[in-house]
């Protein structure tokens, strides 16, 4: 009887210390709210590790933080800059996506995004003459990079806003793996990563926001995948009744103006999903459908201004749109 009682106590005690539950931590960084929801013990140090990673990536990629490496590169004024391997590697990966998307992703756009006031929050339509001058400073093909030596032309500056959260996502996923976490949901603004499955073994269900609304336009199931959305409604201002959003077309220096309201990319890589969601948005529906055909492993959901939704056939069965939505499945052919 005494033995049985002892056994019960041990079971209860060990059950208590090993019980995992979802815990949440929220940080404000990269101009957005980052929420980490992790299945873990109460005494797990996972959130400290994740927050440290947020600080490190911010110290590398922030264009506005005067202490960051990117800030120093942007101040290099035509001189050769010795970058960390990590920064050089991110820039090389961005340039590869720039090539693949014919410059739709352009990390050299900072002079122009600044002129619109998007990084500072002081939003305004830039003066036409000034914009014309700045447009001469945004040629990403002028970025010289050899190993970790980087050289920009005087007046050039880089903006990693299109990829930073995706890059950070991948670094956080590495930490979750190292710490043997089995289940987590990372939300970094419009960047979601569904890590593992939910505790009961079912896939995560990710809502895709209906633009300019609190409603959900579609729901997607996901496991070990990033689901990243770029959209007009995520950052914009209005002047004279017209909306100006933050995703810029390098050809005009103005917000990309096409039939799209948002693009969502589903990929095992947070970086790829983030880079391509911005690039496909700039390309518009037809060109990005063609681009997807060269990149068939990713899933894509396009929401049009008229409310119609296009989605790639590899998402079939995992994707359901709100009732009454016009939907079109895009095939490889
Ligand atoms: P995202 O929210 O990932 O689509 O990224 C948008 C952010 O990337 C903007 O707020 C700008 O900082 C920057 N950006 C805007 N247009 C472009 C572009 N065409 N290529 C690369 N970065 C861009
Ligand atoms: Mg992006």
C-alpha cells in the first residue's frame, strides 16, 4: 500500500514537471508584432533563445537601426564594405531571386522606399523630380559582391524589408529543431510558419486574410511550411482618396499597380516564401503564374482586387475559400 502510494506520487510529480503546453511570447521587432506559440515545458528557455535570434537578425538586417550591419553598409558611400558571411549570404540569395524574377524583387530600392516614407512611417507621395533622381540609384545589378566584400555605388542603399522576416523565420525554425520542439506556430506579421503539427497530430490551419477586412478569405492546412502573404493592405496610406501601398515597382518608383490585392506563398523555406511573395505581387497575376510554372514545388494563392482567388493545383484538398468566393485552380498543364 505504501509502495503504491509512493508510485502514484512519483507519477504525479513527473507528470507535472514534464507536461507540455502551448506557451506564447510576443515581441515587437522589424516593424511588426512577432508572436511565437510553442509547445513546451513551463521552464523551457526557448523564448529567450528565440528573442536572442530576433535581436541578432535585427542587428544585421535593419535599415533604420543605426547600430545594424546593413545600416553601416548603407553608409559606405561607394567604398568597399567587409560584411559578415551571413549578410553576404542573404544578399547573394536576394540577388538570385532578383534574377529569377527579372528584378521584381529589388533590394536596392531603399532610396525610393525612403522617399515614400515607408521605413520611417512618415508616409507621403514623393516629389516627381526627386523620385526621378533616386530612380538612378536603384539598379540591383550594380551591387558588387565577392565573398564577403560588398560595394555599392555612391547613393545606393539596400532595403531587406521584403525578406527579413522570412530569413528570421528560418533561423527560428533551426532553433526549434535544435531544442527538439515538436509543435509551434510562428507569426511574424504576414509571415506564418507552421512547425510540426498541432499537439493532436493534425495539421495547422492557417487563415489567409481578406484584404482590408478582419475576415478570413481562405483557410489552408500546413505542416513544416511557411505561409507568407504580401498585400496592399499590410502597409499603406491614403491621399486624395487614393491608396498608396508599400510594395514598389522598380520600373515606375510607384506602388505596384495591377489586379492583385495579395499574394501568399507556401514553401518549406521562409526566406523563399517571403522573397517570392513580394516579387510575385510586383509581377502581377499572369507573369507570376508563368514564374510559378518554373517553380512548381511552392504553392501560391493570389487574391484579386475583385475578390476572386486563384490557387495552384498543388494546394488542392488543403485549401478552402470562404463561401461565395469565385475560385480558380491554376494548373501546371
Ligand atoms: P513584404 O511585406 O515582404 O512584401 O515586403 C515589403 C517591403 O519590402 C516594403 O515595406 C519595402 O521595405 C520593401 N520593398 C518594397 N518593394 C520592394 C521590391 N519591389 N523589392 C524588394 N523589396 C521591396
Ligand atoms: Mg516578402
